[in-house]
């Protein structure tokens, strides 16, 4: 009985952390209303019981390990291996295939999914991918404002943002929004 009450309390706490960014999302195959947290690897590890994600995207450089990470089945944990580099010619730079993998993973999320996205510091790669994910469901400026609300210290990796921009056919609009980071206060652009 105490275990059930404890589980219910944890679920309620997780629901409070994963406030949906969209009320409804008819653009997502399963109606996922974009419930996510962006964090560093350390934050994800230390807060795994509090965050209690149902799905996880881990971004790390090839050859590095995830230490004591959240234990989820492979179908609910996407691991993307690329470094935090901005030169597309670097051997460990992100590739278009990484973005395609991430978008396919997102398309498979159930409506009630709680997604945690992390990279080592939770500032560059994870925020760039998050910006790309958000831009699938909202205009680039709205996506950037939503990212700032999720992770004010964001400084999206320019190369990863560019890959997302290309994958979404945004012709540089998303990349221009990424240049506005980091920002202490988010201000809408003047029309």
C-alpha cells in the first residue's frame, strides 16, 4: 500500500515537471503534446527518481560512457553518438542521420510520454536537438521561446541546429533563432 502511494506521488511530481507545451498536437502521429525536460548528464543522473522519464534521448561523444543513467528499455532510450563540435567536417560531428533517428524516435512517442533529453552539459547538443523537435510543431521563433522557457542557459550547437533546420526545410529560420542564445530574458523579435 505504501509503495503504491509512493508511486502515485512520484507520478504526480513528474506530471508537474513535464507540463505539456501544446494543449493538443494533431501534427504528432500519437498526439504527443510535447512533454519534455532538457538537462545535463549529471542533472539527469542525480534527478532520475524525480524526473522519472518514460523516454530518454542521450547525446554523447563516441567512446564516452553513460554513468549510472536512467534504466529504460532500449526501445525507450535513444542514444545518439556525436561530439559537441560545430565543424561538419570533424569526424565526430553530428550527421543528418542522427537528426532523422531523433525525429523517428519522437514520432513513436505515445501521447502520455515524458521525454528527457540530455547531453553532457545540457547546453549545446541537447538544446539544439530540442529546438529542432519544437520547430516540428511550432514556428521557429515560438520554438526558440519555448526552448528558452525549458532551458534558459541554452546555447544550441550551431551545427546540430543547422541539420535540424535543413531536415525541416526552414531555410535558415531556425538557425537564425539559435543565434539569439544565450539570453537572460527572452524578447520577441520585432515584426
